[in-house]
C-alpha cells in the first residue's frame, strides 16, 4: 500500500490556510480523531492515529486507528466486523486533529455494545451533579459474543 | 461557583456502565473535548479541559476549556463574543473524552474565522494524495478585527 507522504509544517499560513496535509502528531506520535456517523451526525468515538494509521486510513478509505491499550495498528472492524467506511475526512485549522465521517457496517462502534461510545449524558447547569443519564437503552450487540475473552481496552 | 466533585475511578463496570462521572485526565491533567453544533451536528472544534474547566463548564452551562497555548482557563467567547451554550454534554465509555453539543452565539467557533475549525477535507481512497479541499468558502468573521494582535494559538 502506497501511503501518501505528509508535508512538513513550515508556517502558520501554510498549516491554517493551505491545501497540504501537514499533520501535527503529539509527543507520543499520535493525533486525536473524532469519528461521526455520516447519516445521524452522532459522535461515535474518539480515538488516535499514528502516522502509519493515518496514511493507511487515507489510502484504504476505512478507519485504521492506533490502539493505545494494545499498542498496535487497529483496523476498526477487523474483530467485530463493524468496519467504518470513510465517506469524508477533514483536518482542523492547526492540523492537530482529524474528523472522520463514516458509514458503519453493523451500526455500532462502541466496544461496550452501544451504537456510540457517548451513550451517557452529563447533566449541566441547574442539573449539575445529578447522575449520568443513558441516551441508549439497548445495546446493538453483545460484546462477550463478539470479543470473547479479549482484554477490555478501558483502563482505570 | 460550586464545582461538582468527580467520582474516583474504581472499576471498569463503574466507569463503563455506571451513572457517576469519573473522568480520566491524561498525564497533563487534561481530557479531550469534541464540540459539535446542536443544530447541524457539525464538529466545530476539538479542545481540552482540565478538571477545573470541566467543573466550570458543568456548573455554568457554557464551554470553558483549558488553553494549551496560553496555559490558562479559556471561557470560549470571552474575547470574541462567540459563547458556546452547552445544550448537552456526554461522556464516552471509558470516560476519557467529553462531547459537547452547543449553540454558538455568532455562528462561528474557529479562530481563523470559519464556522468550524474543520473547514478542509482530506481526499481519501482513489483520491488519496490530492490537495485538501475547502468546505467553507467564506469566513464568518475577520479574525484580525476580533482578536487584534493577540498571539495566534496555532503552533508549528
């Protein structure tokens, strides 16, 4: 697979107003990624890519992340079948974040079994301090059936 | 302002399936935040909060971030007037990310002057390697008029 090369970051004008992809990776070599559903607009997940994952995602047109818990490239859906086809990728102003708009085969993106990882609302303002409220009441799949005894990626 | 206390992270079940807010801050004391427009669903920006910013956002009902470039609390809109009123806040499965759904007074969230920070598309698949394409053709405001000579937050 021929990964597209990234441009060097040379000026603020180039990064903010230019047409070259010159991503900024953090001190761990990672860039945060926001993934939304192309149809509903819902934020499905927040994850990270290293340069190789970003290059593969661009070339393949399917989301490939870097798993911080497993420390390896993570072609989303390789285990679960819930592949994310990239319908649009966007970069932000200073190019230190990527937004993916995806179609999700299977309709779920969360390892807990929900459609979105963001299945709980945090009360704000007058309701600050009240318990979180679930925004999804039913899981789309049974994580035990899909992932078996694979280690849970959530870290305390 | 009485900031709500956060719960201690004690078990994966509590963090993933519970109703307590037990956020995980990274080694810099920060948690990433995805901010979308309540109406269009568009991702407006990706930023960070420390514990104090998160607590203030919850209590105030307006987005307060931590500025990594200026190293201070950043009540969005204090300079530009483009306040983000939080209509819904969500936490993700492992509670290491926050999603804000906001109303933006003034209709813009990007310091470059665009509505969204994500105003450029990255070609993928068959079009990999082609130049970025602008998704917004006109700025909503003139950053020079709004921010004057304040230092640009973009870092190379």
